[in-house]
C-alpha cells in the first residue's frame, strides 16, 4: 500500500497517510522514551536492502531509528546533535569506500557528515560542507530542490549530473560552491568533494531546504538568440542591424525580452520589453564613436527561468592612424629640436608628444598645430615655418620650456569627426645659439587620426 510518512511536530511522533489521503494515522509511530527530538523531514526508505527496506528516521535530537512496515521501531544510535538529511548507501565498498552500507546524516551546525552502521557505530567526517540534505545521483533522474529563500521549486536536467552518476550529492543550505551543491565520491583511497558551480542563466538560489532526484520532467528553459556573430566589427558611420529572438518550448508559457547596455541612439523594430511566445525584434544602430559596446539580452519566462544572449560591437575608423616627419629643421645651440609621438593617434587612446629643447637652458617655445602644410622662410630667423601660419584654424601654444624639454599628454576623442583627420605640428624654440637668428626650428610632424 502506497503511503506518506512525516513528523507531526510532537516529540518522537510519525504520521502515516494512506488510501490517497483518506486514512491518516496520527501518530502511526511514537518512539519509545521521551526527549527523542522532532522528525523534521529526515525520513528515508532504505533502497539498498541493508536495512531490509525499512523506514530510517533521524531526529533533531540526534537519534537514529529504523521502523518496519508494521510500525515497529528499532533504535540504532544517538549522535546527540541536530541531524538533517538522511540516506542509506548501497553496500558497495569499491564505489563508496567506508560509507558503503551505512546510514548518512548531516550535522549542519558542526559541518560534519555522520555515518551509522548496522552495529550502531558512529563515525564523523569533516568535508567542508554544512550538510542540509543527502541524495544519491541516479542516471536519467532530474534534480529538484526546495528553494526556501525564494519560495520556488527549482530543477536541473539529469544530463548535468551524468558525470557523477552513482555518486552522492550533498546540499548546503546557504552557498557552497556558489550553487550549494557538492558531489561526494570515493577515489579508492580518499573521500573527494567536488563543488558544483551555477550554470549561466540559472534561476537565483536563495536558500536550499530538502532536495531529491526523480524521473519527472522539468519545465524547459526559455531560449534567447541573436542572429549575428558574437563579435561584430564595424567602422564609424556604418549601420549595424540584427534580429534578437526569444521563445519557450512550452506553448502555454510567455517570455519577456529585455536588454542592457544598448546605446541611446539605437532602435528596435518592436520596442523592449517585449512579451509573447515567440518574440522577435530588429536592432538598428549607426555608431558615432570609436570603441567597444557590449549588448546583453535576457529572456525570462513566467516561472522566472532565464536565458541570456548578447553581442559585442567593435567600432573603428579603419587603419589610417600614423605619424611621420616632413621638411627640415634648423639647429640651435645643441642641435635641431625634435618633435615626436610615442604612438599612432588612435581614436579613443592617450598619446604623448615630446618636444626637445635645443638650447640647454629654460627658454621660450612656441608649438604650432594646424590642418595645412607650409614652407615659409622668416627673414633673420634661419629656419622654415612648416605649418601654414595664415590658416584660420591654426593654433599656437606658447610656454616656457624646461632644460629637459616638454611633454604633452593628450586624449584623442573617439568621435566620427576625427576619423581620418590630418594635422601638422612644428616646434620653434628661442635659442640664441642658432645660426641666422635666435630661433631653432624642429622638422614638421604630420599626423593622421584613425584606428
């Protein structure tokens, strides 16, 4: 006769429900003596045969009992501590080592695994897990767990446990390997624990209570899909367009498609959030700045199950970035002043411009920056001005240069207007030792902005 057994909140008492709920025996079993402790979920039907298929029970007081089908109770041992989780291990020493044929229970507050054998011998193991529940991982059975922290029943497909079939699963109430689930196995010499990580897109885990494995099917996760490469390479001004989709295999379920990291200027053919099953929208964006943009999309079903997808868009403006000297400089006391960059002018990066001092002492220096070249001779100065001094967009920077020269650190804006732009620079140093006049001229420096 199929029945359900549970504690009733009274010391040492067990209730039995039969006849599809029509018959309730309360109590069905009352353990001998007093101060036994409560039966709070720690009941297990022996499937190994080691304990004759009896009901194994442990109490909050640490007592372990076996109960036959007639309700007769036999005391096994008293650990004198609060025990949770209960399981009988198959009598297979090659598979389970010292755990074979034993009853297992967890002492959560002590971080210990307790074992009890037929003779009532008690042994403890410290495995680094505060055990809430204990189960055998069976082939083809899905995992189910009561997530007390969120009020949900969570599931994991059996395929995730295929590498651990036949091993023991230890469940910790809070945390532990990020999922709270740890596989316990025997390697022939030692007991080995393997913490399990949370899979991408998993439902949140708040607080495990009891868990189990069963062949009952699990509701499918929703699916998120981007119809594009995971990384998209584009140049400034080029349009980016792709489709984002969400769906659930359950036709009675609905999903909600949302996004994160989407540029303000981007558009969707169907605005997000989008609800339905399936759902689809077209993303469109024309980038105006150089850089990397990561787009994340999330599909959530009505049960709170989540799947995510995304794409990374790298925006450049081609390979124009470069710099090169042009023209001839005019030497001063210590030679021709130099003008150099430490890197190409790549949009969105920082570069350093180095201007040397040809005089050897602190002196006045003028830095010219403009969009056009020149080759203008200045009477009495000796050198040539290599940046068009008459251009309306000419900029000059005047400063007192130290003996060591001057460095300028500046950021190249990652904007479309700068892409492919050309500029020309020259430094003119006040140097009384220069021939033909008190000025030394650097060669010109042509720079092209790009990626």
